[in-house]
């Protein structure tokens, strides 16, 4: 027997399927169930002709039964539904006992081990993640619901902060810009379209919108007044998170890194010179920024920090509540106060916003539950309940044995 024949004695899944007239999925099922012997090399399965022959001569063999062979169908990933056209796309099979759904290599790389039907519940995911946080395997943990809260709170806080500012010095020209109304110069946007894609949905209801971060952004465009020679000044506030992970796992456990930052920097600075505008850019990461990202902005030594003559860039770390910027750049230093972390009087507003967002999915929220959901002190949550009751949209009830609860008022 020469070596060429030797090679031909082994078949790939696709070849074996074609040879005996069944689907690739069927061959794969046999391999997974142990009915067909196969060797795995670099992620590819190889089946010897001898093994295939013995499988077919087995009286119970599915291939011998035409009704099963007739069911030959396209093999798809059980999680993302992409069509599997080559063996190398097969990453594994759903981890649920008895389930034969194939999981593609791309899904497996994203840590997906279950088909859509057997995907663990949100609660199971969170419990497992909380354990990993305890053991130190995860350095942080932000659940998808908290991510949306963080984003909303940050946006509201920033909006509120700016609304008190009537005059702002242009970072480049030094001219004073008058801002009669921030609302009128603000454009809000988010990535709902992207979220729909990740969720594989065609609509988003209020509850879903409250459950996932939207990577919302605020875009203020300040035009210089009559007789002023400044270039337009734009203030961009962008919340950032890994939406795909938030959808797949219902949480994220890593800060954003330099590659994400580099893409954002490119996006927000590339047309500045051509369009003659100046930008103050605030990039707020819901899971914070890692060291590699911080170094780009701060610089490891003088002269190494990011610099653009028409842009000031700040990183906001929503995990640690920190503002990161190049303190050596005097221009940047001056506007840092505008973006500083929470002032004491803003904290109550923050809690109120968080509770209102949570109330989108509840008719009532017991104080004990609120304290379990939010990282805020009891007194602060009680104060927020009181404020919310004063709006008339809610009332606070004392439930016997259950303590206080915020209840939505019915009209
Ligand atoms: Zn897949
Ligand atoms: Zn499954």
C-alpha cells in the first residue's frame, strides 16, 4: 500500500457524507455520539473508510434507514444559525446532555457552549459570573442592566452639568462662546440598530431597552457668534461598552483596552482638520479603561501622550468613577472640571434616575430589593423614594413584614 492510498483512506466529514448520501450533520452526530470512530486533527475530523464501513454494516445504523437519510439538511450552528459548509467551522456540540446541535468555531471562541434552546438563563449566567468575581478570575463584573443604568446616569449627569454653563471659552481661540440653550445644540444618538442585530430582533420594547447598554452619545455643536472668528466647537460624550458580550453573556468582566480606544480616537479626530472644527471628546467606558488605554491618553512619559491640535480627549472610567486625561496638556487641564466625577448634590439625582429606569420593568420595587440591586446607601435610596413619591407618578407603601416599597400610581 503506498502512502497516497493511505491518505485517501481517510475522509473529511463532507466527503464521508457525500459518499454515503447522508447530511454532514448526520455524520457529525454519529461522531459525537460515539457511533462513528473519527480522529481529530487541528479541529478537523477524519474518518477512516474502515470505520465508515463498520458504521454502515451496523444494523441499527441510521444511514441504512432511508427516512433519516432523506432528512438530510443544511448543517447550521445551533447558536448563531450560520450555515456550516466546512468541517473546520465545527467547534463542538451543545453542552446539554443529549443535545446534538453543532456550535460553530466562532461561537465557541466567544465562550458560547450551548445552542439557543439550552442557553443558560440570565440568572444562571450572573450567578456563575459572581462566583468568578469572588475567586478573582474576573477583575470586575458589570451586568447588562447595570450597564444601561450607568450609561443613563452618566448622560443625565453630564446634561445637567452643562445646562448650568452659560459661557464657555473656546479652547483654541480663547474667545467666549455664549450658550443660551444647550438643549437646542444637542443631538442624541445611540446604537439601537446594532443592539437589534445582536439580539436578532426586529423591534425593541421598553423592557429590552432598559436591559441593555445602547452606547448612547451626546453631541453638542456650538457655533461662534457674530464677529467671532473661532471654529465651531463640538462636545462629544460617548458611552462605550461591548454590546455583543452584554447580549451574549448578560454581563462584561473586562475593561476596554487600547484597541477600542484607538478606533474611537480615529473616528472622532479624522475629519477635524478637513472640516475645521474643534472637538472636546469624552469617552465613557461602562466597564472602565485598562492600563493600555490610559497610557495612550496620559502618556507614560512626557511627549508620549495622545495629542491632536483640534481635539481634547478625556477618558471616563464608569467602573472606578475616574477621569483620565493628559494633565501635561494645559488645554485639557482647564476643561476637566466640566467632566469631573459626581458632585454630592448630583448623587441623589443619579439614584432617582437609576430607580426610574428600573421601574420600567416593575410595577413596584421593595426597598430591600432596591438595596440589593443598586450599590447605594439605604438613606440615599429612601430619599429617592421620597422624591419620586412627590412627583405623583409613584407612591411609597409600607407593606407588613416587607418594609417600604415604591409603587407606580395608576391613573
Ligand atoms: Zn455560531
Ligand atoms: Zn442544545
